C-alpha cells in the first residue's frame, strides 16, 4: 500500500468551480481544479503529487509525441442520495490499465498507487462531482513515456497522471452507425485489446469519412475479412435479436469493456439469454431485414448505454424501431441506480471515496 503521506498536495488558490453549470456540461471541455502526477524513474514510481490543473511541459523529442507510447483509462464518480461520492469499479480499471501497459512496454501502476491517487484527487475535488440527472465526474488516468529520445525503443521514464472533468451525455441522441468494411481498427496480434492512444488516432480518418456520410460512428469489423462485428471505437456493441442478447467476445482485437461486463452480468442475473460469440455482419443485416433485430446499442464508460437508431451497410441504411428499446432503457436505469446508490449494489462494484 502506498502511504498517502507520500502524495504531496498543492491546492489551488483559484478554484474554477463557478465555471461549472451542472445543467449544461459539454463532454471533456471543463477540467476540475487539480490533477495527480507521479514519475517513473530508476525503475520506480516516485514524486507523487497533486497540483493545480495546468499545462505540463515535455521535450520536443518526447517519445510519446513521436511514437504514441501512451495508454489511458476512463471511469466515473457519482454522487449518491446522501451526497457522498462513489466511483464505479475503479479496481477493474486499475487492472485493465496494467494489461494495456504490458502490451506497450509501460511499467505496471500498482493498484494501491492507482487507488490512493484517485481517492486523494477525488476527495480534494469532490465539489466537482455533479448531482444533476445523467451527470458524473469522468476520471481519466493515463500513462505516457517521457524519454527525450527519438530512436525506437521502449521508454525508460514515464508519467502517470489523473485528470477529471464533470460530464453530461457523450451522445445527446441515439446514434447512427456505419458498419466499416474497408478500414480496420485492429487485427490479431495487434493492440486492439489495449486502451492505447494510437488505436484512437488510427480510427479518426475512417470515422471522419463516415461522418461525412451522416453517421456518428463506425462499427468496426474484423481486420481479416470484415465479416464479423467487433466494437465501435468508443464503445462495445450489443444486439438483441428475438429475445437474445448477443455481443462479440472480448478477444485480442476488442477492448474488454467494464460497462460491457457489467451489462452482461446483470442481464444473466435477470435470466436474459446471453451469447458472447462471433457476430456475423450478415446475421445482423438479415435480422434487421426480418424485423428480428429488436435493439442495437453501444456500451461504454463515456457513452454509458447509447441506443443505435440506424445501421448503415453497403449503401443501405437499416432503421431500428425506437419503440422496442426496452432492454437498453431498463439496463441503463439499473446501472444508473447501482452507480448512484439508489439501489443496493449487490455486486460490490461501487467504491466510496
Ligand atoms: C470511455 O468510454 O471511457 C472511453 O474511453 C471513450 C473515450 C475515448 C471518450
């Protein structure tokens, strides 16, 4: 356990909390007063500190600027009816960060360091956790290489940081997605399972092309033959065909979403038939044509549960019937009620700060 005494805290004399309007929070634009930082040098994490949120400086030869040696996580804190602050499944994020870290030659961040850093930061900025419906404090832990070196080799020095920002909805309306069959997000043996910055950078150009065609996002397909559904960049994707909940298995090419796992756990508990298996594009299109595709939705930390309104595939657009969104509406309410402490958390998912 890292001793909290080792985290130096420098409080800001100029809080910006009055810039927060809980009823109008754009995603990712306004950051809380403080940030956590630690540096990895000589084989250990050191200089643990919380400082006022501010720009940081890096060398122009910084290894991450050139080669994307960076990983991140996303999780959220909520305010419960007693006014306390609870974080949803932070230990799961700590574990996943280290899975990404190994793939990118980044040192482990011990779970105890992750938890202490997060706890102290959220305690200090607890007034930034909003309480309006559908709002939360988005927490962004990330690690990046800090070597001043433009040769290619794993970095030797790193920084671990946590910043936070109050957020409302990521998507303000049901999303229109295009099934991508030309570009690939990931391939066997690649970094698809890791939350690595480069995965997101590589997704931008295909997503931009889809946006020019009127879609919000892509549904990625397998990098080999584009026959199977993978994920949707910022979220995992689920389908209800007849009465079965179907989603792709979290393989080496798909991010193992924590919201994904939470939804599957609750659905199984409810007795819903769940299938985690390869999902063929042609199966989804056939079900859509036959009226058996009841629901499609994205699941992710930022997006929560994002209903899909339209699916584009090969110049056709399949519209989903919005009166059938029973499961996604019910699971969203259940998740929200667990996260905000409105109902009992029988899974032990919430962590009180
Ligand atoms: C999250 O859901 O936390 C994500 O990582 C999505 C983010 C890229 C906005």
